C-alpha cells in the first residue's frame, strides 16, 4: 500500500512500519465505516475501493460533500487529532478495505522513535490543509 501522498514527510520504511502494524477491515457497499459523531480511537486509510463522505442535515437528509476517496487517503484524522466526534459519515462505495491504525499502536511507534512524531503529525496537518482547501473551493468557488 502506497502512503507517500498521505504521509509525505515519512520515509518509505516508516510508512511500511505503519502499514505492517495496522489491521485490515473489509466493508461492503453501503456499510457505514464511520458514523457522524463517532469518537475514533484510530486513524484509518483506504486500502482498496472507495468511500463517500456525507453529512446529515435537517435531521434526516444526507449530502455528499467530499469524495469519493480512494486508496491511500486517510480518514478520521480530525477526530484522531482532537478527540471529538467525527464530523461526517464515511460510507463504503463498493467493496472497500480499510487499514486501521489504533491510537495506542501509533502512540507506541511514535514513543519508540520520537523524531517520527513531528513528521507524522506534520503529514496529517498537510492532509487537513489539502482537504480544507478542497472544501473551501466547493463552498466558495473562485470568481472568474
């Protein structure tokens, strides 16, 4: 599994260590991988397949606002960083495999290699910045 675009500040060996330590979970089309409001104790990456990102509004309507996301994309990073509930639903779009990296596993790896921690979180912040910019473009397109 290639993680270079997600963890751009990590070496190939460090990415491989994360991948090898994670657990793969398989979801069927339509399965809710993460529910809006869920508190995650893991970081997840799309291994194979695609996922849709939706938000619920007016109590029961769902709007897709990002995606589909495919292999190598990280999800659940906001909840992972701030410990608050997920801001959206993550729905499998066809058969999808997710690599799950539990917080305790990541904390253990980062404690063993303290210099890795800064680069790991810098990579996550770059992912967040990219996603925020993409969301901003959908909400407020640039004037011609």
